C-alpha cells in the first residue's frame, strides 16, 4: 500500500441521539467533539440518528403490512375473488 494516502483508523465513540446509546468502535471518521469513555480515555464523538439500539429491525418494533401483497390489493380494489 502507498503511504500517507489512507485516512487514519482510530477508535471513536458513536452516540445514538434518539436513545442516548453509546458504543466504542473503530472508524476513519473524525470529529471536533470528544467524550471520556468508561476506560478513562478520551475519544472523538460521532453523533448518529439511528443505531442497533433504536432501529426497528433490531428492537422488534417493526411495522408490518397487513393488507397483503400486490395481487391481493389489486383483487380487493376491483372486487375480484
């Protein structure tokens, strides 16, 4: 690999703004904000709108389509059996 062309890979803290869930992970993303983590070290803070803590797929609070598929909707629309 060529030197000095890749972004710096470091540990950062991601903060889910909708649930205040925080987790430490590796990333090349940078931030001006920092936060002190549980291990006593200070890391860059990246704010995200959704994470595994608030995403409907992971929380089990998914909305399901109870109407049916395309064919069922077509038949219902035109009163077909």
